[in-house]
């Protein structure tokens, strides 16, 4: 049985010291609250925090009013005690990596399989974690029955199927989800609305509909638009900015924008803080929802081909966290999985890997250490004694 969330609101404390803190000192005070957003946000915490290591990411993040999360692999959570321990000890929010996607929840039409998603929600409640629901409307990981049937459906039929899906899923988890990724990746790389089955059959209005339906089904959940490359200033980011402004102008219940933040050391670092801030300035919450940093690896391994690549990974993890810390309405920072061997990266971007903050033995990497240090510095905690990290660096 799932319990409902017990929440209290606590003001974040930002004590300044040293480098990161100096950056934070330049952060302006909170901007006006979103008119439609429930009073939730950074600083929201459970009444009874579990005892977690004082130097864990979640304990340190809590000191600066940030939720830190990871995507969770359902099989690992079910079977691997070490994996469970890390997720529980280190993170204050969790996102199902696949378990709440349409193909996972409704593999056969009308037959739901809630088991894996329910297990994650229960785990989160046992460990006083908040859940990011991911994701209601996407063009990928749709069930085979839907991919087959959709092209022959009338717009009315497909609209009814989508509406039913959103109501069924959001109602099932009602009260248990902190942030829902309502619409995922609806803008393409050229800055056009993506030519998905949803746009083709339903027209652009499906986006507003999805948010309205989700809000009716669970009025307390924070509703997010989520996408990749939002932080690279250009056509895609502009279109997303325009889209959310249009939604707000229409009174659509949208409360946040999720920056996936799948980074690569092969490209330049994006204009992350600036873009987080400009969306926050619309009165929205922002979040980094799927952070990973891939680099070139030796074939078939998660060993970076160069020391420079590995160092750049640490730097990009650090910069991505600092960007969130510098934006008052950035309420969560979620890494996309733990354990380089479990990451989607090697299978999706051949030749790259080593993208997470834990290695193949589920030991923390130097990228974990930089996140930990950034959080410590941000809270003004004393700098911990150093130790040797990967590549012979003194951390
Ligand atoms: C990925 C998962 O990590 C993989 O396990 C799965 O095979 C494919 O999807 N953007 C998203 C995530 O919003 O849902 C994707 O997750 C990664 C890209």
C-alpha cells in the first residue's frame, strides 16, 4: 500500500563561501510565483527525513534546498541490494527510467501492468523521496498495439485514447507524483513541432489538452514540459520558449520546464544557466531532469579514451549542477541513471560511454565527488579533507 506524501515547506538557506558560493551570491531573490503553480518548490521536504549519510548527495542538497535525483532501473531496484542502498542513501527524488512509459504500463490495450511503477513509488515513500513521473505523451516507447492501430484511427478516436491514457495513469498515481513530465520532446531539432502521430492526427492542440487532462486527474502534481537541448540557444530552445508562453497565455496548467541535459564532451557546454533563468523568469519552475555526460570510450568498454575526456566530464557535471544552484526556481537536479554499464548511452551513442557518476562496480566516480563538493561549497560547509581521485587528481 502506498502512503500519500507528507510535505512541509522549508525555506532554503544559502550560506556563501568560496567559489561556488560566490557565484550563488549573485543569484537574485526569487521571482514572482507562477500564478497556476501550487506552492511547492525548492525547499519542500518530508516531515520525517530518514537517516542518510551526512555527506550523501541528498543530505548536502537538502542543505541548499535542492532535490537531487536519479533515474531508476526497475530490475536493479528489484534485485540488487547495493543499487537499492545507493538510490536510498544518495537521492531525494527518483524517476522511473522506463516503468511509467506507455509501453510499460499498457503493453496490451486495456490491460495495465502497474507492478514495476508501483514498486518504485513504494520504495520512494519508504525512503522519503519524491517521484518525478515520466512520461505521459511521447513519440517513443509507445506500445506496439498503439503504433499499429493509430494510423488507422480517426482523430476523435486517437484523442479519446490519449485522454483515457492520461486519466488512467495520472489517477492511478494521484497524490504520489511530485512532477509529471506531461509532454516529452514535442519540438524537433529544427525548432518545429515534432511530426509525431500526435501532431499529425490531433494538431498542435494535443499539447494543451494533455496538460489540462493531467491537471484534472491530479491537481496537486507539478506539470512539466520536458525536452533535450533546451539549453543550447537556437531554434529549438526558442520554439520551446514560445510554446510555453503560448500555453501560459491560454491559461494551460503548466508549472515547469524540464531540461534533460544529456551532455557530451564532444560538444560545447550549453548556455544552461541563462536558459534555466529565462524559463524561470516566466514564473515557471525548472529542473535538470536527465543529466548524463558521455565521452569517447575504448571500444566495448566504459573507459574514456583520454584523460582530457574524463576531466571534461567532471567539469560538465560540476557546471550543470552549479547552473541549477544559481537559479532559484531550479527545484531538482536528476542524473539519468547510476552505473556506467546500466546507462542508455553506450547503446544509443556508439563509441561513447562512461556517462554516469558511478562505475560498473557501482562505486562513485570522480564526477560524484565534484557534485558532492559543489553541494558542500554551496552550503558553506567546511571543505572536506581531500583524497586521490581517478586519474591521480587530488580531490
Ligand atoms: C531512455 C532509457 O534510458 C532507456 O533505457 C530506454 O531504452 C530508452 O529511453 N529522453 C528521455 C528518456 O526522455 O525517457 C530516455 O530514456 C532518454 C532520452
